[in-house]
C-alpha cells in the first residue's frame, strides 16, 4: 500500500540558549562563499557535531518497532540534540517543519515525521543533522521494522555496503566522480536504480556548501579531492526506477514506481591517505 501524508504535530521548541544556524526564520540560507578545505579547528568542531547527530539518531532508532509513529522518532532525536546543546539543523531549513527526516519504504528522502505508524515489514530511514559550535554534522541510516522481506533486507544491506565502498574510494588527488562511479558500478550488479537528482554535499559552517557529490558516475564531477575537504556521501538505491515525484508538501520525495528505496550517509573529512568519518557515535 502506498504511503499517504499523516498529521504533523506542533513545531518543537528549542531552548533559547542554543545557537541557531543563520537560516532559521529565513526563506533560504545565505550562499556559502568559504573554502571546501577546512581548518583543524573546524574539523574538530564538526567531529563534535557529528557525534551528537549520530547519538541522536541511534537513540531515535531504539524506538523503531511496529506501531511507533515517525513523530515519536523525531521527538527523541530532537530532545537528544537539545539536551546536548545542539540545534537540529533540519528544523527551519528552507521551512522544513521537523528536526529529522523520516523516510519510509518508497520515500527516497526528506520525509516529514508525522502521525504515520510504522508497520511490520517496513523499512525506515532516519536522517539527522546537528549544529553546534557554528558547524554541522549530518548522517542517516535505514532500519528494518519487524519482519522484513528478503528483497528489502538485501537492498538495505547493499546500500550500506555501497557507502562503505565509496568512503574507501576517497583519496586526495582523485576526482569527486570516483565516488559515484564506485556506487553505481556496485548497484548495477543487482539492477538497482541509483538516484541522481539528490546528492551528497559539502558541509562545514554551511549545511550545504555548494559542493555536489553525485552517487553515479558524472562526467561533470571533476573537482579534485583535497586533504581537509569535508562533505557527505549518501547513496540512495532503489528496487526500480530512480525517477521520482514530490508530494504536495514540497519535501517528500517518492519513487515514481513506488518501489522501495534505501539510503545511508556519513559526513567525512579527507585525510592524507583517505577519509575519516566525522559522524560516529
């Protein structure tokens, strides 16, 4: 059965003492004009932000079970980030109404937490980003709800593997398109679709810096990877087409054929020999 929108709860409050990103209360963020290579100080702050986001996501994931609403997942992640002095980056970003994204089954990304109840056999992605000390840390993962069919379970497992392979491919001197090449070549082994229009991105003091990290082999992604660059890799693989539609809410992206899709994400910093994950709990 195809998903339909649920009912959203009132906007959650963030304590006044927690610093807000500059875009909160504005239609869009200010364009990022800084470098993609970050200082050691910024990277250390991102490690803190990434750790908070990872732990908030893990706390929310503990609730995942048939009968639980996606709004309940949002509440747990929101509370965890606020309790640890971080602002939930999603809340108010271009008007997004909740603190994390929750994407079920055919939802590729940007699902809005609401009264929708998780069902036995669903898969659900939680995407959490924390803002603290002036920087962001962003990650997501797809989870199984109860007894999930083998096809969906393998999709989730292989999407996680595609992220792991892509991270291992990150080396200074290579072009950004090596990331998408590795993901796409792996996904093709299983006839999975690879979503093209939603990508990884540069991240630092800006939630989305303007750097684009495609998950397919794009001849336009020629930027050379350099030590100190910080960005996300977040492959979205589908059981069918990578074509999509967007709900009337302007956010929820669903596969056009309504087949299932999975996603995993980490924020990385490029090191002298590869990449370090900054979003570890």
